[in-house]
C-alpha cells in the first residue's frame, strides 16, 4: 500500500469515527473535527467511504452534509 493510500485510509477511519452515533453534519464541520487541513486528502477519504457505501452525502444549500449509512444486515 502506498503512503497516499495509507493516508486516505487513515483519514477515512477518522471521518467514520467522527460520524458514529451522530446525525448528518456539514462536511466542513467533519473536516475540522478530524483535523485535516488538506482538502484534497479529506475529499479522497470521503470518496473512499462513499464508494464503500459507508456514508451518505446530501447537498443542503451550499454545503454537503455527511452521515453514516444504516447497515443492511
């Protein structure tokens, strides 16, 4: 696994933990909570989680709200 892959996975884990037992939050709030200043890295991690169907993304005005998907099993 490359360093970039590891970094994306690490941030994805932080995002997942930040959303556990929480409702939908603006992505900017989640980014601040996980302490990731690199917007590109943060967005790649969101994409990873979305691709794995772990999160839902919903546009709300000018922001995007992020929440964990409910498990199907």
